C-alpha cells in the first residue's frame, strides 16, 4: 500500500523555464517513463498562452500522445477560461489552477488582481464540474514572495477557506521560490489541514536553498501526504526571480523509502527517468541521489 | 545571545579530500576569514600522517600562523598519540578524536579495531588533561557505514556511554557519509542526549543526499545545539566512498536565522568566506545559498 502520493510536475514546472524548446517526442518520452516508474499522477503540461511560455505550445500534441499510449489521465495547469476550453478537449483527470498568495505576484504572474483571478476560477470550476474534471486550487508563493517578501499566513488560509467552500478536489500549497523553512511549513501546513478539513492538501516544493527535503519532512510530520516534485529536480517559474529547481522526485522517494514510508514507485526506473530528464535540461538539475553509486543506492533502500 | 553553536570544519574536513595541495597561506586566509565572520570554534587542521593525508602536512605551520594572528584557539583532529604529541606543542583549545561506530570503518580509517582505538584514546585523554586541553570524542559513521550499511544505535550509544564515563568535554555524532535521514537523527540524537547527560553533544553533517538541512532541523528539534558544518559545503572523507561535501555553514546559518534562532555570525562576511572556500575546491561545492542574489538573501534574514 502507498502511504504518500507523489505528483511529478517535471513535464510542466520542470520544463517551462527551459530556454531550449524540447521536442514533443522527448516530452512524451519523459511522461511515459514517469508512468513506467509507477508515478500515478503527473502534471503533463499547461495551457498557457504560447507567447508567454513557448515551451508549452505543444500542450495538445503532448496530451494526445500520452493519453493514447498510457493508462493515465494527466493533470494540466490552466490560467484562464481559454486554457480550460483547450484542456477540456482532452482526457485530463485534473486541472491545476494557480492563484497567488500576494497581489503583486498575481499581477506579475497572470496580470490580474487576486479577486479578478478568483472570479474567473469560480467560472472555471463550474465548467469543470459539468465536464466531470477534478480541480486543484494551488496557492503560489505561500511561504515567500519575490516581490512582497514574507507572506502573511492569513492570505493563504483565507484562500484555502474559500476554495474549500467551493468544493475543490485538492488544495495545493506552493513554495514557488523555495523560500520556506521547515518550521514555517510545520506551522502553516497544520493550519491549512485544519481549515481544509476533508479536502486533500498537497505541497509543491522547490529546493532553491537546499531546504526541500527538510520542508517535505516537516510537512509529512504535520500530517500532509501529497507532494509535488520534479524528477531530477529540473524546473522553476519563469515569473519568479530566484526560483531554482524543484525538489527532486527521486530524492524524496529515496527519503520516504529510507524512512519506511511506502511510495509504490520503482526506484530504479525512476533514477533512469531522472537521468533522462536531466539530459533535457540546459542547466545541471538540483537532484542529488541520482549522482550516487546506483547499485549501492538501491541496496540502501533495502537496509 | 547565541542560541546555537556552529563549528566550522572546512579547514580540516573541507580540504582533506581536495586533490590539489592548497597553500598554507590560503588555509590561513580561510581560517582568518571564518574568525572574522564570527565563527568562534574552527577545526583548523589534523595531525594525521602526511603520507595518508598529504593535504594536512602543514598542520603545524597553519596553527602557528593563525594562533599568532587571531584571538581563537582552534580545534584539531588527531588519530593517535603521535598526533597528540604534535598537536600539544600548539595552543589548541580542543582535540577531536574519532572512533567509528563500526569495526570495518575503524579498520579502514585508522587500521585498528574499535577496542584498540579506544585504549589509545584513554591514554590520549589522560595526557590531554595534564596539558589542560579539552577533548571531543567523535563517533564516525553513526548513521550508516559504507562497508557495513545500517549501524545499530547500540554501537553508538555504548561509545557515548563510555566517553561520558571518561569525562570527555564533548561528544560528536558524525554522519560521515551523509546517510542519515531526519527520523533517524531524531531517534538517535534523543537517545544520545539522554545518555550523554551534562556532556555537550554535537552533530557533524554531510549533504550527500541533500538531507543535511533536514537532519540539522531534526537534531535541533531533538534538543541538540552544536553543529559541525563546512563553509560553502566543501569536503568529504578520503576513506569513505560516496561521501560528498559537508552541509554548508552558510546554508545552516541562513536556515537558523530565518527560523529566528540566533547564531551571532556575520552572514555577509560568511558568504564572502564561502566564495573564498569554493575557489579552493576543485569541484563545485554543495552549498546553495551563496549562489542566490546576495542583497536579496541578506534582506530575507531581516524579514
């Protein structure tokens, strides 16, 4: 039995900041490899404007390919109703909507105020229900904003409360620029879980300052069980200065398995997938475990 | 007031694995910069056989230089009575003795059984008392051994018990190859603190798998307050395959300060020192925070 759920976001958050355009084939190959590694939920792409994020211009092609070849239904990020319309033509299991915890980040990320963004979200949620698609409500810069600095917990908790009332299927707490410290994660996640009640809550972790594993550990201790990471640690947000890569999926899987927490992921295949993802990245990804002696590392999980 | 003590071990553990011989001047400069950053305790060098660790052949010269120029009394590592004799000619405040938690690592690291090693330690401790020098008893591979794998907690706790009975001044728990997970740190450190009673206990952290910060956080929560790290994260043990760099001093200082835990260290000077240390290293050190925007990072500590 799986005790934690790991959602790999590398095809979306991992690649969106990559300056070289990755071929659709390579994106599909990455997703297929993640599926083969046992990752059940994958954020496959995003329906954002191709002029804003050119890397995601082939979102439809990627989805067509993977849905025909795999037994998974992917998660996709959408920022507006246009994105919903494009996404809903595909077999997606979940839409990921992002609202930021600060006004400035909302403005820069999507050129809307928080309230404007939330109004559109409500319409999207209604449409998604009619189309029988689940919706995750993600809160960006929940722990720190590159423009506003420290983010009041109240900003996050109010959004959680509103999303819960609307009946979203999942609430995502994102440390978009890897600013969180484990004590902050402990404090905020406990409060979020309380407000969210029966709604599943995930945390989206970056490893900018090397605190990704510490924050995952703190979130786990606080009671959270769903984690968004990126294989090999590729990634970052194009609109968030200082955002380095995500926490590496394989590092977190290694950590959980060493802690005796089952992930139901094939670690060896995951390491191969991490190597594949790293080759797509023009900068050295942040993940650590894939650089160690392969045989020894796999043995360590059986200690 | 300082709430945690950070002992920088970069001049010893950081440089000993470096294949290029660093000049005595550069070693002295590194130590002087650490002192200027407000690090009060520094493991300056080791009196090991120069044929085994050529990088430390200038131990006496380094000590002569720094003691004449600074107001600090350094810590030095010694592996035997010969090392004690060499070290005791200098003004050192503390000797660091290393016994491994496994027989195999003792054999490979110092070519002695644990009991042989401990017998010599007792003689060294007697001599050190007569010379009025403090002694730290460090336990290598406390969380995982590259040769024996998982290390029974009992191995560590028995050594702690014996060291405490002998009245050592500090007990060091070393994750020599960065194998520890935060739950293991939590469990072992709580037990060690109990057995150690009034003896100060430190933890020595590597960041091989990216869990250094998570382990420091777990150790802090368990009640530990003394941390051994290496500026910029340079380092590793020449006799421990798979040991990557140490946890970076500046990353841990940043973490503590962000958590509201006072270190009494000048962070800006420490970042400069980290850059200096990184230049001495022939491979890219593991530290993260020094790569971020300097001004923004310093601001973050005041949030």
